[in-house]
């Protein structure tokens, strides 16, 4: 079931319903085997030599409570996003990201404060990927005019969601929300939800000097 339009007749789920959903909604890992993902990972890991890239995708099964939040781009409410990120399926797919198995409960606040994710725009995603590729980490020396990096970034976005930017919800954090991150300038985290394909992507980059 696509989530391109909310069901405006559906009542907002309660806090308890949201908490229960986060532990029950089906998550199935999607292996990013397309060529751009491999080149992207190799490039980031080379330029961020004391950190690197963590990337994984997941299909999200039908769940009427999840769909209420996702279709409205409100996954930061009721700690939904944080609760999904600590699910075993996600932690086991990204062991080097070292996601904790629990988080500081926000007790129903409207915006999650635990992992620091907030709403962003998918339309600048390829630019942010290109910036990480071009500028690199602490000991990377940029070369060229950036066209190669920009083209690769666009190919990665195409492989992820077919460049359907308007159908993708994006949440970003620059916080050190796991021990994977260096806690300085090169930390970036993106969680993307493709409403057409019901696909969740996690992209984390870090480095340290």
C-alpha cells in the first residue's frame, strides 16, 4: 500500500498505539547491491579513513498506525523514528553503527530529542552526498571540480528512490547519537522514507582527526 496521500479520515493514533506499533511493524532488510552503492561506499570509506559509511535499506510492512505517521511526514512524533532505529532488525543490519538497544524516552513530546533527528528536504540530498564525497573527511584532499562526485551522488539517489524526491521524506541528525560517530565536523545521519515503495533508508557518515 502506497503512502502518497494521507487518509484524512483516520484518527491520530495514541501514544500507546505508537509505542506498540514500533515493536511490531514488519521490517525486512533490502540489500543495496546496485553498482552506485558500492562505489559510494568505497569512496566515502577511502576519504573518511577514521570513520566511513554505514548504509542499509528496509521495507516496512503495512501497519495502519505506522502509515498515519509516515504518510504525514511525522515520524519524529511520539519517538516513532527513535523506536524504529533501535529495533533488532536495524541494529543487526548495521553492527558497526553501534545503535543502542534503547533510548531516553521522550514521554510523548512532539519532537524526538533522543537521537536528534528533525525534518529536512530530500531535494538537497544529492548535494549533501556530493559534498561528503568531494570534501571528504579529516585527512582528505579534494581534487577536480566536483562533477564526478555530483554525478555519483545523483546515481546513488536514483538507485535508492528513482529520483522521486517529492515522494521521499527525509530526517537528518548531526548529533553523536551512537558511538560510531566522532562527535565533530564530519558527522551526518539521514533517514529516508520512500512513501511509494514503503522503503526506509539509513545513511550515516563520520570521520575524526
